[in-house]
């Protein structure tokens, strides 16, 4: 399958910490399947890499955290509630305009020249009561210099693979406590520069995708003597067409993802707050089935362009069918299906809007990728501009993600006065 070869040769090897090779097994019972590696793989996995340092310092959570300029990635529904707290007061004021500029050296343990650059921004417009916000972002992923060789090791070309995604988003309040956002995304992935693989010409893959997000927030909840805030977010991202890197009909899903979770923040006084956030994720793409095999261990063709399936379901389906199928197609049944969820939790302590410290944990089951790591982060600056830093600590030694560092510069601009577009709560 030439399309798979292109992905493997030029891209997936560089995502060793994210995508693990699927193992082939002979026909087995569901009980035998449990415990075997059966990672879900997609094209353009860079779309689900955490782009900003704030979320990166909190275990990669963001669906219900306090909105910021990177919300277009985590949940476009949050954009309508972007605010900042006046220093030394309990007053929240709408941010009029904001930007996030982030940089992440990626997989430095494997290759020294892979990096992710991310720029996002938003602007508020129209009647303040509707909370209308337009936002945009550009994500650029450089995979370093790659030398392509043939089967006997002869050099056939050099190329610098790259991928990018360009987003636009719109968010609007549905009520004082609920907002909804949508995002439209163009994705381009050029992994080979047109170099032929097994005699077949390759091409850049492209996709058009969309996100739908909802954000619910209830501030001013009194618990004991402290003010607190509860929020919940839900976002389905990267709903888009399958892509191909060759002229063949074989195409791969992009990482359509369901993300949901709550957050809870306690405001101890005008200067100090503590927030707890939890994100739950699931890829809405088919799980690779277990194939029936003959006595020599070869897959048995089913006569319809695929193979006979011992457990699971045929993954060669349309995007809508794949999204629905993803909730019940794991070869190991319900237990394996539950293992396809990832969980992350984060804490953020803020002091006087000038300083924040963060921590978090991300967990993925060993049979589905085995990413498990702690994160640390901090923020320092002023009300309008501050700098975020995040550091990733895998729970395993010699892990490809070890020593991952993220850096962000964040800008937030208030309206000219609280009487001309700002609202205090």
C-alpha cells in the first residue's frame, strides 16, 4: 500500500512517541486481544499536538480552562468569554484584542531540527452583549531535513517535510453563561516533495476540516467564604475529509477528536486563585481490526478490496460512518474501547495576575500509545503581556518526549474603558 509507505517513510517515524506500530496477530478471541498494542493511527497527527505553553504546563488540558488567545485550538466556544482580571480587584473585564505566539522544539531525543510554531489571535466586535469574537491561527510544523533512499540505500533525494494548518473561527454567546463557536481549517501536509515511492509519484495531502465547540461557565458561586467558578467545555475538532499522499484511491483519516471536561476555580481573594481542570479525549476514527489469517499467517482477502476480519469492523468507511463506528469497533470489545480514552488533569495557581505556576498529568493506555507524563509550567509578566513556559517530564526514562519545552508570548488588550465594551462581573 503505497500511501502507507509514504506516511511511514516520511512522517510517522518522526512521531514515535505518539504513533506506535500496529502489530499483526493471528485470529484470536476477544480476551486474547486485550493487552495487545492496537494504536489508532491517522494522517497529519500534528493537529493534536499541544501548541501553547499554558496548556502544555497543565497536562495538555484546555477545553474548559479560562479562555485565552489559544482557545481556537482547544474550544472555539470559549472565545466569547475571554476576559482579564484587573490587578488587585475582583473585576473581570472583556479583552478587546489578543495574541499568542508559541514555539515548541519537538522530539529532540530523536531528531534535532523538528519544531512547531503557532500564532493565534482574536478580536471582539459588535454589540458586547452578544460576545461576538473572530479569531484566526496559523500552525507550522517543520520535520527537519530528510534524505530519501531506495531499497538498496542509494540516495534519491533530499527534502524538508513540512505541514501547516490555517484556521478561522467565530464565537458568540447564546446566553449569559453559554457560548458556542465554530472553526474552519485548511490543512496541508507535504512529506515527500513529490519523490516517487515504489514507482508511484507522491503528492502533498490537503484537507478542509471544521470544529464545533460549546462552553458553559457559571461564575460567582459562593462556597464557604470564597467566590468560585464552574465551567464545562465540549469540542469536536478536525471533522474533515480523508487524505492521500499518492494518486491511489487509498485514503487516511485525519485526527477527528472529541474533547470534553470540566474546570473549577476558587478565588481566595483579590490576588490569589486556584483552578483544577480535567480533559477527556477520544479519537473519532476507526480502530484497526484484527484480521483473519491463513496457515502461513497472511491476511485472507474478503473479495471486496479488504480482508476477512476476525474481530472489530472494516475501517474503510466514510468520515461520518467512521465517527459513529469509532464508539464500538474495538476488536477487544468494550474494555478496549474504554482504553481509547485519554485523560489529563491540570492545576493553575495565579497570584495578582502577574505570576502563575502550573502542573499537570497526561495518561494514555499502554496498548493505545502509552503516553504518560507530568508537566510543569509558569507564567510571568504584566496585565497586558506575559510569558508562559512549560516543561514535559515523561514517567519513562529515555522517552522521545523527554525535555520538551514550550514557550509562549501572550498579549491581551482591554477596551478603552469598562463603559465602552467591557463588562465587569
